[in-house]
């Protein structure tokens, strides 16, 4: 076990489907970034068979961007379980040493893991925010799993295939790790708020909002969203606007266009591909909505990505 593993986990083991120990060749890609103070692990592996991992995770924040591959991780003594597949951002906040396990089937894994020990969280001035995550639960672990937006997918892809090397490359990875930390803290904070039992109506609204975020291509209707939130169309519209400041339809439209813009800039998609990504079947309608929202045509942002 490397010294970097010792910063984040104790008693770490990798086992095959027959419960036999597997030599750890995966930790060789781990690196330490002094700023912001994290262990970064670019992973581009071909798993030779089904694998399981066990270890006692130390207090800290753990984020993973999965571009390819499937599997799950969980705590051994509680209900926290995260299933992952391609293009997901997932993670855990752990406030005390906790036994955890993971499983991954045979096949390719392309993912980036970023771990912030508790000491790094404190050094970054995030100690109180970290503690506040657990205000509504006695459990030592919080988890999240969300669809990774195009920008986060682009960050992971660049970490796996760096544009720069040497000091410049490490500086860029430090900035990228910091952005993933900020987004991960936001996702954890939102999930912690959803765990508050006194606001069940807000939790249902959040579920509907998360469903839209998770599948922007789907032709969501107010009737279906209201049904998923367990309320009438009128009540859903009123509560959504009160909670988020815009109507559900306006939120969905803006979110689709924002994700499309990220895809144009960071993934070099064509205008047609970006439109299809977020559920526009007619590129002309997409271009009109895009220009109205951002004040310029989609091709303008794509030309920026090519410059």
C-alpha cells in the first residue's frame, strides 16, 4: 500500500470473485496535489475480472467522475450506497472512520477519483461547511450521485489525457480538482438539505427538479412532474416558482440551453449534436431559443471552442 493510500484509507484490500487477494496495480497512478491538498487518481484500466474492494475510509471528502464503467460502493454498516455508470459525478463525505466496500465488473474503467483528507478540508477553510453537512443526521456518511455536466466530463477527460505536462500540467490539475471539490460540496449540501424531514414538500420538488436535471432529453410535461411530486399542476407550479424563483418550464428550458452551451464549448459538439443532447429535435428551434437566451447563436460558442 502506498503512503498516499495511508492518507485516506486503512486495511485496504482488493479481492477477486473467488475472494482471493488481487495485487494492487491501480494505486500507481495516484498523485498528491499540494494545492488544494488532495489525492488524485486518474484511472484508465481494463479490469481482468469482477473485483471487490474493502477498507476503512478516513474522514474527508471523496469525489469520483466516471466516464466509462459500472459498479457500486457502499458503507458496510449502513444504508449508504452509490451505484454508478458512465458520465456520473459521485462521492461521499465521511466524518469518522467508516468501513466501506466497492464492486466493479470485468471491463473498462475510465474515471478520476479525488480525495480530500479532513486536514485538507480544514486548511481550505471549509471545516464549518463540512461539519454543517451532518447537522440533520447522526450517520457518519453522506453520499451523492448526479449526472456529470459536460464541463465536469471535460475536466475528467483532460485529466486522463493531459494537455500539459510538468509544472504547468500539475497547476492545471490543481485548479480542476478545486472545481470538482466546490461542485461536490454543493451536491452534498443539497442532499443533506433533502434529508431534513420538516420540509417534505420541498424534498418532493427537489426530486422533480433532479429528474429534469438527470434526463434533459426527455420531453417532460408539467403534468408528469406534478404527478412525480405528488401534487396538482397548479400547486406544483406555484411551489416550484416559490422555491426556485422561476417556473418549472423556464427552469427546464434554461438548464437545457446551459448544458448545450457547455457541450459546444467543452466537448466540441456540433450544433445539431448539442441540440439533440438536451432534447431539441429541431435544430432551428434550438438555435432560436439559444439566441433568445444568450444573445448569440450556438455556432458562436462552438467557434470559441475551436480557437
